[in-house]
């Protein structure tokens, strides 16, 4: 695959060229994966009451939902280097749809937890999304492409917080289903949609701008599988990969944690909802929690755009400094949110936190493509696994009987702030710095803005 074949701009209304088709299919597939992954989260108050779950059991469900994703992301990153993102995504979507539908069959804590753990594998879709856009777009806009596809995909975590309670209520009111049947049917629908998307991904995308991995290897345009042997070990030996592992844990790990606990947190810790009608409280808590996830519509893209702009001015060191600033601000915002005791204060604080969490996500994966291009899949997988590893660790705080959830959030805010300092240790060789500082030559239509004017206006202040 040649660098010249990569897209040098993002044309949102283009659905014909391979890079833009991959752009749209990858973010939408990731959206559906996130929707299904956290589809049960806003319904947990109903599940908790039906199955009589204790705080400890709810904590294990939170941990289980993100635990297997650590291994899945490591494996999928390795797999992308070998078979390409098209086959990897199609297979993951179809296979992961099985536990998404299967959780509707759970009737006790043990079976519910097993399915909740298995659903977590669908979170590996993030690695494929970032891999696919990384090999489709040139260095001048790869940060924006990665951040936008991931951000719009992560939006599924916010939309599901709003849609699932609404669908749940609709099934009860319009179709007369019981609470037990309603939440189960919600998850069945989510699984069917994921499987359908897996089939569509196979037929509507290709691995690279020039074709699929198998075809390119057959014609000698791409190294054989043996040429990427040892890339995982190579990635593991790079200290920068492990710094980004920690950093992504500090940002995406916090996003996963909040996606999991937000509805329960607002119902249990804010008297405005704690004393309200349960169905009403569930709807309001889901809507408020959904606001956090919905910020992915623009906030993660802002992180990628800011990183690309800093790179244009200061090369790769600019990307590093940009990442440090947004992660530092995230840590401070998380501590602020943990101190909120009323909805009037909590909602603005949560939105501020969401802005920096998602900008940090985008800025992280604006650095990843430049760490080791030969081992891109492995680097993406390891860093992505960091987000889930942190979410697992955070889950133990929230299941503890001696730590309240507000205190747990404050502790995490302190940790995020400390992790931000490690970013300053990331270095690149002078040769790589100079190569990445040289912008691609853009002519004619390629010189068009990477995003529409309206979005650029929002980003102008970054």
C-alpha cells in the first residue's frame, strides 16, 4: 500500500471512494457495537430489582462488561495486521451479536454475568475502527479521521442511554409486555442489528485504498503475513506504547466506567431522582447519562483536530503536548464532578468532564499511528486494551463496600491527573519528527477542508 493512495481530506458526503466508505462504515459499525455493548446499562435498575442483585453483584457486572475486552482488543489488533480490518470487523460483529441476544435468556445472576462478560468482546471493534481509518487517511488528517470515527461510534454509548429506556417503556405501554420481557426484547433487537451490520461490512468495504489484503499479497503489492511476524513483541518493547496504554486507561477507561454507572449513580446519589417515580427516574437518569455519551458527536473529533493542528505547527511534539493538556484538564474535571451533590451542579460538571474525556480519547489515537507503522494493529490493540484494563480496575472501587461512589470518582480524578504527567516522557527520533513535520502536497479538490465549515467554526477556538 502506497502513501499516495491515502485520502488527504475528509468529504462527509462521499460514499463512493474506498477511504470514505470505510470511514462511514467503520464509525456506524462502532456506533452499533457501543449501543449493544452498553445497551443493558440504563436498564440495570430494572434488572437489579428483578434479580435482586446486591451492590457487590452489580459491581461484578460492571467489571465483567469490560474485562474480556482487554484480551479481545489485544487479539483483534494482532489479527488486523494479518487478515485486514474487513474480515476482522465482519467476523466480530456476527459472533458478538450472539451474547447480545443471549443475555435476554438470563434468569439469574450467574447466567446474566456470563453473558455480560461475553458481550464485552464487541468492544474490540474500536481497534478495528482505528486501524481501518489509519490506513485509509494521510498524515495531515489521520488524527481527525481517527477521532471522528471513534467519537461518532462512541456516541452509541450515549444514544443507548436514551433509547433503551424509551424502547423499554414503549414495549410495556404499546405492546403490553412485562418489565422482564421488555428489557430482554430490547437486547434481542440490538443483537439482530449488529449481526446485520457484520454482513454489510463484508460486502461494502475493502481493507485499503488499493484493495483487500489477500489481493494485494497475491500481486506482491503488500508484504506477506510472515513479514509482520513479531510485530506484537516489537510493540510490547516500546515504552511509549505502555505510556499510551496508561493514558488511554485514564481517558477511555473513565468513559467506560461512567457509561456503566451513570444511570445508577444519578438515581442512587441525587435525591431529586431517588424519591421520584421509578419509571420517571429511569427515563431522566438515562437522558442525563446520555448527555455524557452524546458529546462524542463533536468532542472526540475536537481532540483529533486539535492534535492535527498542533502537529502542523510543532510536528509530533505538538501532538504530545496537546495530549498532556487535555488529559490534565480531564483529571481536574473528574474531581470537580465527584463533588457535585445536586443535579443543577452535576449536569454542567459532567458535560465539562465529558468534553475533556473525549478530547483526550481523540488526542491519544492521533499519536498512535506514528508510534510504529509496521506494527500498527498491535500498537492500536495494546493501547486500546488500556482503556478496558483501567475500567476493570475502576470497577473494583465501585463494588467496594467501604468506598462510596463519589469518593471513588474523586480518587480516579487524582489518578488521571498523575497519569497525565507521564505523557511528557513520549519522544520521537529527529528523523521521524522531520518526516511528519512535512505536510503532503495538496492540489485541486484535495485541498478542500477536512470537515464542513460549521464544524470548523466550532473547532476554531481549540
